[in-house]
C-alpha cells in the first residue's frame, strides 16, 4: 500500500450533486444517496445520485442489516432512525448453557440483554487471492463486538455458564453493503476516475452478479481501534496488485474488523493523494 491519506470528516463533507445514478447512469427520478447508511449515523450524502430502482436495491441491502442483527446495537448506541426505533424489537432471544448440557431459551428485554454484533470474517478479495474462489463470498471466521449490559448478572441468576445469540444477517448482504459504502465514497471523492474503466464492483452491489467475494474481503492483520470515531473509511492503493481499494471499518472505536473493498484496476495515469473519511 502506497500511502495512508488524511481523514475527511463526513460531518462536514458536502459532495457535489451527481446528476445521474452512480450505479446505472439513469438521469431521471434521482434521489440523494447516503455514503454511510443513515441508520449507521451516516451524515454525508451525494445529491441526485441514485435512481428509484437502484435506491430500492441498495435500500433493501441496508435494511436487512440495519433492521436485522444490527438493530439492538443501533438502539443501544442511539444511532439515527427515521422511526426513532419505535418499531425496534423489545426483546432479544438468548440461549443460556446450563450444567449437564442443558439449555434455557429466554426472551430478555432489550435494555437488560447483552448487546452484540457478530462480524463475518472473509478471506481476502479474490481479485487479490483467487485461491479456491468459485463465487459468492468466502467466510473464514467471525468477530464479535458488544456490550456486557448485565450479562454477568444474567448468567448468575440462571446458573448459566455461557450465552448464545442468534444472528440472521446473511454475510453476502453484509458484504454488498460494505461494497456500496466504499463505492459511494469513492464516487464522492472523485477516486473512480483513477480506474482503468467502469468499476466492476457495481453488478455485485446491485445483485446482478454473484461475485461480491471477488471484490470484498477482510484484512488479515489485527484491527486497530479509533477512540471517538464511530466509523472509518479510507482509500488504499495496492500497487503490487494494481488496484484501488477502500478500507471500511464500521464501529471503529470497538476494534471491529477492517474490510477491504477493491473497486477496480488503477489506470496507467493514476495519481496519488486519495482521502479517507471518518464519521
């Protein structure tokens, strides 16, 4: 990687209107496109940047994640919600492990339940490491961030040794959301112009191809935290592979995994000096 660019504070980042759909090129029925999803506290948006059809596709991706496994964490952190979280789940189902191999399934009020999100760990993007890649997304592990929120008291009260929480977010949907964040950020910063052609990741975002794992993966080195920073999005040049990527770290203050999103091959006249972003 050639450089670590300076951060751009998304709270003050005001992208210019795209005046076309950044995904399909349509010129009509254009809406604003949040770079980071609104429900993750994303403040920056690109005006006139997504047609109605593409907005429905990317919106469905975000909704599956934000109103699925991430919902309790969003409520706990009081992140943005257009409905003020009035329709959020009031309980979380927990499975407690008891002595003798027994299990106890409980519905615990949200305010008294441990709050966790399980991040999928992917192999590197297949465009960088194609070994064994046949499509989709390759999951090789998981990492959990969360808040105790009375967990010890809950285990003690029931004589339990551990707790399990079911998570229903599909890794491939999570990967497509990461791809959308990186692509929108690159568009807003003008970095897509550095590619040798149209970004090949777009069909993966829109669900037109089953190859999101070709472009999205997880960095192998231990993640670093960014105290006081909710999310971290930064451009990376991988000159050894000739590609432009964005690093996306959601909930960066919690040492969450760092994801690599490869947007495409760098053009011959590619220039250095990209920018990162913070929220």
